[in-house]
C-alpha cells in the first residue's frame, strides 16, 4: 500500500508539471534565457505533507533550495483543489531596466490557472543626478 505522501504526490504530479511549465513560460516571456536561472522542475522539489493552518486539511508542499539551503521556490497543493507556486528570480528585468523581477507566481483552483511575475520598481541611485 502506498503511503500518504507518495499517493498525494502521484495525484498532484500532472498539476505540478503544469505549474512548473507555467513558471518557465512566464520566465521566458520576460526575456530570461534557459541558462539564466535554475529551472522550476517538479521532479527536483523536496516534498512533504503539512497541515493547512486555515482549514486543518492536509496540503502537499514541494520546495526547491539553492546550494546553500535557502528556499528558491515552492509548489503548494491544498486539499480543497486550490494551489500556489512561486519561483524566486531576484534579478533585474532583462529588457526593462526600471524593473526588478522578484519572483514568478502561479495560482488557481481545479482547472483555473493564473501566472504572473512579481515586479518591483528599481531603486534610483541617490548619487546619480535626476533629470
């Protein structure tokens, strides 16, 4: 008999792949090359089950970590069918110098999926004269 983590992971695998594809597509739309960032890959995340503090139901959480152990992304699947994914970018926008790309986020429920970058305005250098 399959344990709860393996079963939930097997159930969520197709959606995890869809979310990772959406994160990669959104990253490419911004102008980042495939070698500019670590890829969001469902197969390389470390997964665990956790209790959702809001509903008390069990959620599947997958995380990516960098070589120093810092989290750089996550996949989260709630028992109610909702989901969330985030992939940290933390780089200047490749085509718009006025923007900084903090992360790419994807979220939704059932067959509804939204994905967009989390952008910040670049801080102007205080030593530079303004026009």
